[in-house]
C-alpha cells in the first residue's frame, strides 16, 4: 500500500496547514428491486486509498506546527450476518492495519467525528458541487461547528475544490500505474486478436462482443472499461454505437472499440477490419489513409510537443486524403489548408485524435496550459498516457463516391509518453492491412 500512502502525502503537502480534506467513494446503485449494478469504486477515492468497499469516506488532515498529518478512513463495520450474503468486509481495524491509515472508524460515526475534526481547521477541501448528498453533509457539519463559536471554536473559513489538485496528480502515471496499464492494454489487445480470428460473415455483432468479454475475464480483468462498440457496416459511422445486434455482412468492415479495466485502470483500443478477412480496394484506400494519419499523430507524441500537435498532424493527412480520394472536390474545397481552415473535413472526421487515459477511460486533467497567457494546448510530458485515434466515417451523401459509402474506420492505440518518445501499450493488436489479412487468412 506504499504507493497510496505516497499519494496521500503528496496531496497533503499541497494543502494549507491544518486543512481537512474529505473524499467519499461511489455509492452502490440499484439495478432493479432486488439487485445492484456491479460495484465500482470512485476513481479519486481509490487513487488515494486502494480501498474498494462502498460506504467509505477518506479524511486527510494536513500537518500543522503542533500536530503531524493524519489519514482517517470511515468504512462499514464487520458484520458476519451480512458477510454471509454479500461477502467479506474489512471493518475499521483491519482496514487501518491493511491499508496504512493512521485511524479508522465505523461509517456511522462520520457525522459526529467530522464536527470534531473540522473544529478550528482553517480550510476544508472536498469535491465542490459534485455530490448533492456530500454537499448537504458538509453544510450540516459546518453548521454544527459554527454553533460552538461562543466557546471559541471556529469553523473553516475557506472551501477549496479538491479535485483539481488530484486531477493534476492523476495525469502523470507512476511506475505501478504504468505496469497496470500495460497489463490492461495487453489483455485488451489479445481480445481484439480473438475477435478478429472469430469473425465470419453471418455472425451477429454481439457474438463478436462475447469473444471480447471472454478474453477480458479469462485474463483477470474485472470488467470492460466501457460498453464495447462492435459496429458492422453502416453502424461504424455511429461514433458511440452500442446496440451490437446487427448482422455482419460479407464484404463489410467491422469497427471494434473495446478495452478492459484491470485493477482500476482502463485500456481503450479500436480496430477496423473486413468481416470476410479481405479488404476491398475502396476499403483499403480509406484504411491506409487512417493508418497514415495515426502514424503522423504518433510522430508528434513526444515530450515537449503540444497536445494538439497530434491532432493537427493527423488532420492534415486526413484532409489531403479526402481530396485525393474525391471525398471532397478540389474545385469546390481548394487546398488542404482551405479544407482545414473552413472545417470541411468535419463531414468525415468530427472528433479529436485522442484523450487522456487512466483510471477513467476519458481520464482527468486539463488539455490546456491554464497558467500561460491565452491558455494554449499544454506541453506533453513523460508519464502521461493518452489515446491516439484518428478515423474516417463516410455516410451516403451527394457528391461522395458511392464506393466509399457506409464505411467507418477508427484506429486507436494507448500511448505512454516516455523520456525519449513514447511507448505504444497496445501494439500487440494488429493494425496493418497485411497483418490483419494474414491473421484472418490463417484462422481455421
């Protein structure tokens, strides 16, 4: 648990002396009248605690001249009867010893203890406005402390949003996080391999999805990191398609956007490939264009470059390809610079080229340098993890060559920025035309 204690110490060092931080985990959510959705902890809470039980709250108290820093967990008590039904509970004492907290108390004592902990604290840190329930609790705690004013007790006079401090910490992955993300990416890449090998004309999209889910779980991933997209034919032109129930027709492409979550960390990989194992000439032309755009973006994935450099590099390749393939008419659209300036590419490419990746699929952290004038795109730095995912989506439209209609392609990899460049964590998932066709040709 040393990495969690180190993170708590880093956060405490950024807090005002004597300040108190409060962070609650996610609640359980009912699925229907007698069962809950599979429980998933709050990412911020888990990042600082490593503790994955519901009904838990972490309180951190920054050091002051007369007292050291402290970490306190509030959690469910041991309850042998409930453990028969719901499984093991640590209870406060075992949680304190096993997870390295200075103290632990039953969650039912939270309200009473917070009045004591906030007395004479100069500042309160919590996720302002993110939870109506927590906002109401904070209001009650502060009201209780203020009622003691006549006895010389003061309530915090400053309220600080805790999440921006944690966002910046979470943006840079330490070695333990990088190892977990390599594992998540490796499992997810194998799932994409399995899906490619299994795909046949006449299958349903959900049959391919089942191959992904099987590979996730058989390798120890706890769950998909998000709802998997398995989109065949025209469905691939729907960016967040999730029905996964259509027929995979001979001659169509299928787009898979899927990744697992392993020990709290996500992978996010997209691959596009032919249902029958062979790209047609139009499909290949579009696919090679997207692949070239990704290669250009990856060349810009270097420490010191700006985040938007990757998108700009991919966009220039895509815009040029749109003109070359006749998706955009040169006589009407002009040059590549004109296409970009007038945003005519949006007909076929309407999303960014990536996002931060970590405990959340679209992970936390600013994309702009907020400390600089004009708030430019922030520089890339070692330890950041992001996706690189250009695509092209061609719907039927007047003036668009019919041979390209109903084709959606996205190629997405998970990328760790290193001191000298980058590491593609998801490289084991095939993505060249030759690799994909060879894999599917040798499938029995």
